[in-house]
């Protein structure tokens, strides 16, 4: 599944305006995957199970 460019822009805005650290990590994770980063790699970076992502 791919995101529309407008969705990526919205995600970036949510990330920038978010005050909650856990939510920021979620937005950053979604952004990385939407840009084509491998789910396994992203999971390793943020130290969670692949199924979490």
C-alpha cells in the first residue's frame, strides 16, 4: 500500500506539531515506511517487533 503525496504532507505536519513523544515515534515510523523503508529495518531502529509496525 502506498500513500498519496498529500497524505505524506499531512503526516509530516502531524509529526511537527505533535507534543507526545510516543505519537511522534508513530508518525516518524509511518513516514519512513511510506517512503519505502523496509518494515524490518524500521522495527529494528525503534526496537519493536515487526508486527507492531
